[in-house]
C-alpha cells in the first residue's frame, strides 16, 4: 500500500501522480467493461473458469443413472468394422427388441435425410409404427447448413410416414466450439422441441420448469472411470443367449432408452467436461445429460439484467469501501491471492448450494477496480487535505 502523503514536518509531499494514474486506470477499466471487444476477451476467460467449475463440481451419481440407458451401435456390432450410416433394418430389430423389454420411452439419436432403399426404410418405419413404447425420432433443423433442400424434403416425408413425434438434435456451440447449454428452438422451424425435451415428455415428465436454452447440468460418475449412463451395445440387445437377453431386459425395464452410435471419430463433441477429461463426448451422451437433468429436476440459473448489475455494483462498492477505510494498512483481504480465494468460495457456494452460476471473471475484475479506485482516491484526498492544512498554516 502507498504511504502517507505528508512528510514528518506536516507539509504535503509532491503531487501523488501514481495514485492519480491508478484512479484514471480504474475508471478506464470500468468503462472498458461496457465495450463488446473487452467483454468478448473476458468471456473467453470466463468460459474457461466456468468449465473448470463445472468439471470439478458436477452433480455425481452413486453408480449409473437409474432412469436412462443408452444403446449404441459400435464397431463390435459389425464385427470390428466402422459402418455408417447404421442399417435401418438392423435398427428396426433393436427397436423391436427394446420395446419388448418394457422401457418407459425410446428416443433415436439419428437423422433421416436419405433413403437406404425401400426394404430397409420399410423395415424401420414398420418397427417405428408397431412399437408400443412412446417413441421420439431425431431431426435436423435450419441450423444445420450442410444438408441440401432435397435431403430436408426427404426428412419431412420420412417423418410424416413414421407418424411419431420428432425433436431437433441441433447442439449449441459456445466459445471455443464447446457445448455448454441447451439449444433453443429455431424460429419458424417445424420442430419446436429439442430431442431431449420431446423424449422427456414422451416418458411422462413435466417440462413446466424447463428453459429451452438453459445451461446443461452435467453429470459425473462416482469416479472418473465410471460413465454416468448405463451403456449397452446393440448386439447385446439382439443376443441369442437367453440369459444375456434377460439380463439386458432387467436393466432396460422402466428406463428411458436412447439409441445412438459409438463409432471412431464420429458424432463427438467438446463439452464443458472436456477441460478436465480432454475427451470428446458422443452426441447421444450429450442428449442423455440433457434428458437426465429434466427427469431429475436439476437446473442451474445464471444471473442477468438488473440482478447481475446489482451484484457487480455491490462487489465493486465493497472493494472500494474497504480499501478506502484501510488504505494505509497492508490488508490480506485486499491482496490478489486472498481476494481471489474469497471470490472462489463465494462462487462455489453459489454454484453448489443455490445452483446459481456467477460471472467469476467479471466479479474479479470489478473487485480489483473497486479496490484500486478506493485506495488511490483516498491517497489523493489525503494529499489534498494535507496541502490545504499546510497552506492555512503559512
């Protein structure tokens, strides 16, 4: 901290240039927070800190989630080969088998943009219409630009023939091309519900408290080696081994079942959890995370608007007031390490207990702007008072 601005004789020291520059810098920093380029740079840091918060504090399951199972077509389904697209007649067999195992709902994490031939298409459509379990199909909307009008027209025809509800599979990519939040519906699109929302509704869940674009409440297993969702290969669902089929049936009964692919380098995405695992997540697993938070009623809120402004103003004023009052002392609570620790503790408590996501980086900036302004402005005031006293004495 700066020393007193008066000499031992009581006369004021020379003009405190450094405190003045510090106050001007604090004002400039505060003004800069309102400029988009600066906020964009801070957002990059904020996303990184938020991802680490998510990875370390994610909700945990004691084992695998008890309401969701994922059935995947992987290389072993095809004898070690990478096969894409998944043959629809094989998919049809899996749907019929799963339907017979008593799930609460089924969702297919697949697009339907081109024909695989009338035989395979017919087998799939027949299965979709025959299964008794509530079933939701996947679809693409206008956000997916790589598909042609002809492919989208085929999708419309195919879904109409299926006669089942469909939800859009579009993912929302934030800074760094990372999936962190649910994707809201696209204006004018025929698909008004996200795939996970539609599947949850089909299972009988309420969507009353669900925001269409809320932050994903990611799940983690009891330890990094345990996947939070029960995952069963498609070949096990179709196994001719009666004992294995019964075991699979016991696992799937009463659960929501999602079907998807697990092929090398396909349908994998960076998520908030990737900052720790350095792994990309399967698209079907991302939808499972979205579905899980709806079924569990787990949600996070983010401060915005007047509430966010009030919080930032409060933190800045506290920093200003404390540094003004104790400007001559070397207080640890004003230091970088301790202040950061306090803000981290506040952020953790808010996230874990209140389930409110705070803008940690922005709060830290506002705190130090307040501290810098308060301390150095008090130094300027002290110098001015000392100078005034000196002038009166002479």
